[in-house]
C-alpha cells in the first residue's frame, strides 16, 4: 500500500535518537513505524509538518479560498495531491492539554477541503470521501495522561475529533488508535521495548494489508 504519514512535533522527525533537548518519543515512534512498514513492503510518503514550515492558522484569505474551492498555498496543494494517492493515513503526534497540537489541527482544517478531499451531497448529511484509494487511518499518540483516565475521565477526545468527527463523517471506518502514555516515567530499556513492539506490529500485522 501507499502509506501517508503525517508527523507533528517541533523537533521534527529527525529527533528519534536519545539526545538531550532534541529527543522525541513521537519521532522514535515514527522511525519504528517506518522501519516496520518497509519490512512489510509498503511505500511510505512522509509529511513532516514542522520541517515543511506548515502554517496551521486559517486566515481570512485562506477561508475565502477554502469556500471557493481554490487552493492558493502550494504546500497545501502538494499535501492534497499526496492524500489522493494514499491507501492509508497514519498520524503521529503528542497529545497536549488532552488534544492535538496546532499543526495537526491546522492540517485537518486547511488540507481537508470541501470539494477536494470530501463533498457534502446534502446539507447536514454524511460527507462523501473524494480520496479514491483511502481505506483507513491510524493514530499514534504520546501523552503523560494514563490511557484509561484519558478514555473514561476525559472521554477520549482525540478519537472523537479525528475518527468520529473527521473520517467516519467521510465514510472511512477502518480506524485504529495506538496510545503511548507515561513514556517519560519509563527507563530507556522499557521505552525501547515499546518501540520494538511498534516496529513488529507494522512489520508483521501489516503484511497482508
């Protein structure tokens, strides 16, 4: 499959090594995911939002273009063309204040444009996905909040926003969330174990996808 990975962390995807003040478990997850996907024969297209200098703010001119189904930003046009080729999308980012970072939210706001990525056949009805190859999406998140507290106390806001509020509205229902919580409390060896499990997941469980 053609796998599009959308990565969001200020240190960029290059921060996968254990270097103080330039290390990110999200980036380490990215590296493990890519290694596993390559082992299972998939093609990878990486969008590194911070490396690209993506601007997540929806300005008045951006909104006017969005409503007119025009694309003025060449970076957004490029992202949309890459979405059209994707069989599966993987988002990787940290959860801050129980939600996604600004760039990931801006990616959904600005790149997932009506008339390009989806259509709305009738006002108030479910959307129609205009991405011809897309079969599903996965979400890998890193957070300090324990996963069970995030689910039962906060109501799992990230999957409500990304899965229920975005992809299911477009008719995409093959969705999977992988939560990595409390990684900062683990030893280097324990974190490495989680990374190896992630690599194995995408290398073995994804062979027949």
